[in-house]
């Protein structure tokens, strides 16, 4: 093979057999290190990249990376984040949801 990756005939070799050998050698899987964007809901384990508080906003970038922000930092950087985001998952509405309450104990 030469530098360009093509097979160079040597001696009395059949050129058709060289094509078959080249095809077999190039039959390899392509590998990528890209991370698939995550559209899963944010959980209490997801933390703000800025301050470490619980994240309520996921910003997916064109590079495949993602940023997580708490509601405070999401509001602070809202305009810029919307400019650079490929996908934005905003769950700040969960902060206004009515929390679950424990059942009241029966009176004796």
C-alpha cells in the first residue's frame, strides 16, 4: 500500500484480487466519541455547573456537551444560553409545583 491507502501492484499480481483485498481491509467500523444528547428529566442528582445547587435547566451545545444550571443561574444567563443552545430543557416550573404532603394522622 502507498501513503494514500491504495494498493500498488507488484510483480505479476492480478489487479482484481488487489481490489478485493483493499475492500476487505477497509471494512472497519467507524468509531465516534460523541455523546448522545440526554433528554431525560433532570433529577436531584443533577447539579448546577456554576454553584452546585440542584439543576433545573439543561443546555445542550452544538459540540455535544451539556451544561446544567440552577434556576437562579439559568435566569442570570438566560439570553446568552438561548443563543448557544442547540436544545434547552427547562424544568424551572417544577419549583412552583405543589409539594406532596404527608397524610394527616387520625385523631384519637
